[in-house]
C-alpha cells in the first residue's frame, strides 16, 4: 500500500461524515469520500456516463415493487441491468418482479445471478427455492435449502450477526413449510420480513450513512465489517461506482482477488473513467504479478489525468517498487 493510503485517518473520517451529509441533501457519492487514500471517484465526463440513470431506475423499481406494480418494477430493473448486468440486488428484485407477474421460470436466472454475485444472499436462495417448488423441481429446491442450512452451520460469532442468523432461520422455515405443502409463491417485502427488504426500502440518506460507516471501517482496516456495510449501502442506493470500487478494495484486502476484480469491473462498467477503480485494478494486477496489465492501467490514468492526479502517482510508485524488486531478484 502506498504512503497516500496510510495518511491522515482523521481527514478520511471527516470525508465520510461529509458524504453522509451531502447524500442526505440529495447529492451523489461522487467526489466526496475517499477511503484508504486516492481511490475515490473520478468525476466522470457526461460522455462516460450511461444514458440510463441506474440509481434512479433502481429506486423507481424498488418503489414499484413495494407497491406491487410488478410490470413497472420489471421495466425499471431491466433498465438497471442494461448498464449494471451483474448488480446483485437488481437481479434479485428483477426475480421478484418476474414472480409477481407469474413468470416463475424466467425469474430463475435472476435469482441465480444474485446468488452468483453473493453466495450468502439468503433471501435470493429462499426465493429461488420457493420458485423451484412452484415449478415442481423439488430436488433443486432441496439443494437451495441445504445451501441455506450450510450458511447457518458456517456461522461464527465473528462472521454472522444476530440479524443474519435470524434471516437464515426464517428462510429455512419458509422453504420447509413450502416443501411440506405450501404454494411457494409468496413475495415478502413487508417491514416484518427480511432485514434486506427493510434496508432497501429505507431512505437514501440511510444508504449514505452505511457508506460513510464503511469508509471509516476501511480506514481502520476492518474490511469484513466494511463489506457488510457496503452491501447494505448498495441495497438502498443501487448501482454506484464508488460503492462497487470500495467493495473491490475491501475484498482485495481480504485476499478475495476474483471477487475484487469483478467489483472493479462493475464499477468501470458504470463509469469507464473512474480514477479509483482504474488505480485499484492496477494495484490488484500488481498483487497478482501481472505487471504489464498494471502498466496498462497506469497508461489509462495518464490519459485521464491531463494535469496529474494522486491515483496516477500512487500506482506509478507501486509499479516502480515492484519493478525494482524484480530487478533485484534477477
């Protein structure tokens, strides 16, 4: 990690607080909070932004889904997925919209995508199991039930909080009841249901607060806890390159390189000129020993930063260190 990434923790925490204040006033995450050094947003040009506003479409989809307007929800989540096709929550809620319209078979791929994005997504596994029961695919439903039970069995005091354990228990009970003769078609979005549903229906400012909490945790190197808050922020706010960038950063620091690369790719899919994701992807390549790819990221930053930027300087310094080590080892 560069010197920039270790500096001024107090300043970074203040940035996180400023983020929450700004978001509660209706502004975006872009350009406000920079955790762990220079890896923040890029203030992208209008040309690099997708024509669809995925964050607004996501919020509109959530509102439609909660109002049981499944046709509108399907349309809005389709807009989100047109520019953020792997977004975990958007895939999950598209699955629910499909179920709401009676398109159970079509819902399967969206729930499966949500699970692929986050294997511990209890609600997605629960709904997929219920859909399989509706489609009379009992073996597939049993497979999801076993996966949910395995999530609970793998929990420790450090990895699972009380809410998550409770959600696992609720999911197991619902699937077991459906296997015992229930119809498996109920869509749960009420305030007494899963914590995930409660969070996604929360005001956007709550998502900003979660993001700010994650920024603080990253600066304290509490990466697993940061990931949890980033997931909650994403569930409320929707697709946002800053959130995806820091999900990549936190997963990289946890040694989960494949997931980190997926999150960086998702951030760059939304904002191809995002300076933080461009830099951090270069750092990931360095950790993987792929120096040529890291240099390509540096060349991209050189083009993006006409007058220089911290992201370019940090990645250039790390590449020089890596190059020097290689030379010394010859």
